[in-house]
C-alpha cells in the first residue's frame, strides 16, 4: 500500500528564514502534488511534479522531485507571515487516486 | 465555471440518521474524488469515479457509505446510520484525467457533525 510521510509535522520559523519540508513515499509514483490548506478552508493546489528531477517555483516556494529516492521537497525562501498554513504532499500511482501525507503545519513568526 | 461545489457546507445530524452530500465538479472534469478529513490529519481517500464508473473504493469505507455518479456529472455520498466517528470534513475534488499533469481541484467541503 502506498504510504506518504511528511516531516516535520510542525514547523515554526521566523520571517526571512529559509526552510525545507520533506515528503517521502513508499512505492513508485507517477505524480507528486503539493497543496496548501488554511484553517477551516479547503485545499489549494500549489504544484504538480511528474518526472524525476522536476522543479517548480512559485514566489517563495519551490518544489522538487527525486523519484529514485522517492522524495519530494518544498523549499521556503525568506518566509513571510502569509505563508503560515498547513502544507500537504500527495502521491498517485498508475494514474489513480491521490494519497496524502499528514501535513506540515507551518507558522511564520515576525 | 466557479470550481468544485459542495452542498451542504455544514450538516448536524443525530446518531443513527442518514445523510447525503452532493458534489458538483468542474464541468469538463471526468474524475471525481471523495476524501474525508479529521482535525489535524491529512485527507483520507474514500472513493473515486471516472465518468460514471466507480473505479476504486477504500477498504476503510464501511458498507454504511455509498457513493454514486449516475450521469458522470455530479456525485452524491450517502452515509447510513451515522455514528459519532463519522464526524469529519468530507471533501470532493475533480480532475481532468488523460491530459497529463493536471491537479485535482477541491471543493470547500461539507462539515458533518454527528451528535
């Protein structure tokens, strides 16, 4: 069964600092997704990564994928308060449904 | 198109009652997913459809849960004889399978409280 693990589960960081969230998955995957969720809200799509070595960037967030290591990272550059949210990675295999990690709750403090 | 729409947004029901939720996906999307999310957890897969066919159903889904997508457009999720453990946010998502790389877009969810 496909399992997805994220770490850390909780992350408190200061504005202006950099940090990385990790997402490991247990079996071969064909797609890796990153989502953001604000409290009480639904999930907002951030990135879809399809192939080994894929890198995508949007603003202060950059996601990468290493399919050989079964690892994706979400790097945060010069964090700002607006980035405070819970970030989920999700993985699909054989074009089927997505399986989610437990999420990383990010708090950016001034 | 305004995105994925779910109805109702909130539902409070007594234990033992049946409830039904509706999801209207983005109009051209052929895949529709149902997830359940409890506080502090990631979304848990329940089931998904491609057009009107239900392709996969979670082993965790008891026989009290049933989902349909009769015409390949909107979908309903019914929970029979609700239990307190069913209290959660029920999320629907849709995607366009076959074009490669498209993400699933989520609705606002239906929050179920069983009292």
